[in-house]
């Protein structure tokens, strides 16, 4: 097995973009502590450069790809129902005075975002453990470990911080029974410590089944995620708000809003660009079947320009939600525009649902090929 075959693209590419995004994201709170006045700038830079643009990345490999549209017409059509759900919430709120359907649906989307991030990390762990040639028992252990590494800190954040911010009636931890407060504070952290030991144990078990380099990659990826999510939710989140002028609600966790998605965004762009290069790059087969996707995805410059344009559009939608300060830090409370609410949550929910369908290598032979999994399976079967 060659050294490059155990990575999604190459050691440098994966370490820089699939794992290295964690380091860049951890610099956000460091900068926030030193220069809190810049936090609104970081927020809008993230929305344009990374968050909004990564939604475009999903559209670039689905709706504008003529071959993909031809093979998946029903799925792409029916998935648009996610743009109707927030519209329904607006209608229900207007018909029922004092109801909070819009807020509840927004919180549901936030919960889905946590799972969405965990699922993406599970996907990368699956790729790395498969490409490392590990037996099913070891692969299953690595997959369980990645979920535990991500979800335990998420649960800590939800039960100790987020619920209290989103729902003022939810009791603060200091007002809870001491035993319950102790449990909510320490149980997730103990689970994270146990996950660390489990990852180490799994790596030691993997060594007899994989070459030295290959056995290290799933372990390395698991440790990156464990450290990142532990620092974000156990250390950084309780320090919020960094921005002293932040209002309540969404602004209370402005840095966490950026961190929770930035690592995910960088990874997503990395995997989509790898996919685009394999599928649409010069000299690739069936190049005439892809339509506009070939023109956009065949050039990094064109891909970037279109992605940034979409990022700007998404930022304009977010601005009309009325939740966030301007780049300069000025904040004028305003009622969210219904159209902005519907587009904002429609784009996010639609993106989550599409991703659950389009990134399943086990069900897509072409995707297996682009990720180097198909060739690996062939080599394995021939060796047997």
C-alpha cells in the first residue's frame, strides 16, 4: 500500500485542510481574547468566505451537474421541501399569537447542525479506516470513538450553556440540585477522557493489521477531533461572550457560532474540491456530460469566485435576520425579516438533507473511485 493511498488526496493536502482546519479555527478564540473588537469582523468574514460558500459547494456537485441531475431527478426535486418547512413555521406563528414555532424550528436546525458535523467526522473516519486496510472490528471501534469524541462535548454545551441561552425558563446550572449540576458538568468530560483511552487502545489494536503509517491516520484524525471539540466546548464556550457589546440570544455565543462551523467548512471545501478535480478536471472521461458543473468545477479560480459570490448572498440573508452586529460592531435590534428567516433555514436544512444522501461511497461507485476506495476494494479481493 503506497503512502498516499491511505489519505483522501495526499498527506500534505489532508493535514492542511481536512485536519489542519482545526488549528486555524482554534486561533479564532485566541484572537478574540486579544482583540475582542474584531469578533464581528471574524463573524462576517466567516459567513462570506466559508459558511455561505460551503452551501454553494453542495449545489455545485448536484443541481448544476447535468449527469447528476439526470440520475437523481426525484431526490433533487423532493429535497426542496426543506424550503417550505420554515415558511410553515412563519404561517403558524402568525396564526397563533404567542407561539414560538419559528424559534423552535431554528433550535431544531441548530441541533441538526451538531449531528451534521458529527456525521461528517464519522465519514472521514470511515474513509481513513477503510483506506488503512483495517478489519471490520477495528474500523467499528474507530467509528464509535469519533462519535464519542464529538458528541460528548456537544452534550456538555447543550445541557450547561445552550439550553439556558435559548430558553430563559431552563434552569441555570447554579440553580440546579448540586448533584445534578455536578453530573451535567463532569459526566461529558469523563466520557471524553474515556474516549481518549479508547482511541489509544484502538490504535494499539490496529497496529498488527496495518502498515505503520496507515495505522496512525485514523488515530491521528480521532485525536484532532477530540482535542478540537474538547477545547471548543469545555474551555472556550464557558468563556463567552468575548464581545462585551454582545446582546443576548445568538450573540451570546458569537465565537462558538464561528468555531462550530469553520472546521467543518474547511473540510467540506477540501472534499468537494477533491471531488471536482477528479470528476471535472482536464482530461477526465465523460467531460461533456456535466454541463455547467464542468466549467465551474474544472477551475479552482472559477469555483472560488462563484463560491464567494454565493457567500456574499448568504451573508446578506443573515444580515436581514437582525441577530448580529455589523462588521464595525454596531448593533441595532430589529425584527427578523420573514423572507430572510425562510431562506436562511431553508438553505441550511436543504444542505443537511442533501449531504446525507450524496456522500455515501457505499452506494456510489463513482464516489468510491474518486476517494480511492473502489481501487482498494479491488486490490483486497484480488489479494484474497
